């Protein structure tokens, strides 16, 4: 990140703080600080400090790189290759902006996403200066609901991805390292899970319980690990016969330590790529569940239930479903571009 970029971001954050100073004062004056507002204020302070600290860190890191320019690691080569991919960089920038916006949503959103005014006077208002994305059938601001919906959708995607990747990496590493009966049992269970259509399985599980954000996150995480388990297993099958693993066994290291310290770190490249792609896929699945009424429940906004609420007014109030739909499209495309760029950078066979 260049100094000009840091300065630009710092000025934008200062403008946001000045423009929303009344909102910040109200948050600080409140007797109890909601978690979302606390995260927003903490994120704003962190971003301001980080924009001052990053140039110093970049200068120090640049000197260190020049000092050891004789030896270039594989991660340095991958980073150099990644920087050449403009589409991947664009996806990374969009992803960073999305998560920054979700953290600062209480300071950015112009209205409360759940407040209903005079429904007769404010329902289905077209996009205007006061409501840039219009209003819905209850007179709620679409822009504010889209921003707050991003917090829900992106948080669900990230947490569910973490659960799925963690569980899949564990199962794949154990199956590939030990082999034999353990490998056969775990992989047959994985094949059985893959045999069920994921969306149907999600609908059945969620329909048996009361839909909630916690349930959606857990179910999405517990049904998204099979692909990464097979990828990690295939990597571990080749790694367990390498010289460094044989040396670790000869030194008397336990199997757990070998897996955690030596085997799993060498599978990170495909895991990282799969994780970025899984976030976009999870957001799509969550949107589909919310559209069907089985995901995040109103009045809590998510992109899926916002599209569902606007499907009956596509001709008369197209903006209700269009803007959340575009948010899903841009988000998923950004994560896919990032995943493709990471795949090209981390695979030595694809480097140019």
C-alpha cells in the first residue's frame, strides 16, 4: 500500500467521522453500548491508527526484503505473482471494502433498518437524494437495510467457512495421514454426505428446528466441509511419505505434533483457495435459504430475505430486490476473482 493510498483512506475516514459526529456522540452518550456500535467505533479508531502505522511497517518490511534478496521464499514468489493479476487485486479490494463497510455500518447507514415511518406516505418510494435506493413496502430505507444485511450475510459466510474449513482440514488430515481403516471409514462418510443434495439437506435440517442465525451458521458450516476434506486428504497422502515427515517420526515426534506442525501447514495453499471460494458459495446458499423463508428471519435484514420481500413488486418497485441482488452478485464475483488469483499464484505450475 502506497503512502498516497494510506493518506486517501485516512482522509476518507476523517470525513466519515466528521460527517457522523452526531451519531458518534449519541453512541458515546448511551448508557449501554450495543455490540454493533462498539465494533463500529473500535473499527474506526483501528483503521485510523493502522493507516499511520502501515507506511512505517511497509518501510521496515521493504528494508528487510532488500536485506535478504538473495533468498526468495515460495510465499514471496506467490505474492509477486498475485500482484500481477489485476482481476484478483480488484476482487481483494472489493472484499476489503465490503468487510470495512460491514464493520462501520452503524456509522454509515443513514437510517435504522427496522424503523417504520408513515407507511402510507413512505412505502415504495423510488430512489432519491434522501433514499438513494428507495424504500420498501413498510417505508424502510433500502440502503440502510442493504448495509445491515451485508453484516449478516458476510458474517454468516465467514463463520460458516471457518467451521467447514476447520472440520474438513481435520478430517482430511487424519484420513490421509493414518490411512487404512480410518481413511476408508472417514472417506465413505464423506462420500455419503456428498451424495445428499446440499440444499435439500439444509432445508430438511432447518425445517426441523426454529430458524435462527446461529442455526443457519452451524448448518452451513457442518454441510460445507466435504470438498476441503477430500482436497486435504489427497495432499496429505503425498506429504506423509516425504523426507521431513520421516525425519520427524525418526526423532520420536507424536502423530498429533507431526500433523499439526508439519503436515497441515504444507496443505495451506489449496485450503486458502478453497476457503475464498467457499465464502461466496455460502453467501449464495444463505441467500437462497432466506429467500425460501428458512434462513435469517425478518425483521433482521439479509440480502436473501430482502429479495424475497421484493419479488411481489418487481414491476412497480424494482429497486427493492434489485439492489440486494446486485450486492450478492458483486460480492460473489469478488470472492471468485480472489480465489482464482490465489489459485494461479499458489500453484507453481500456473506461474509465468
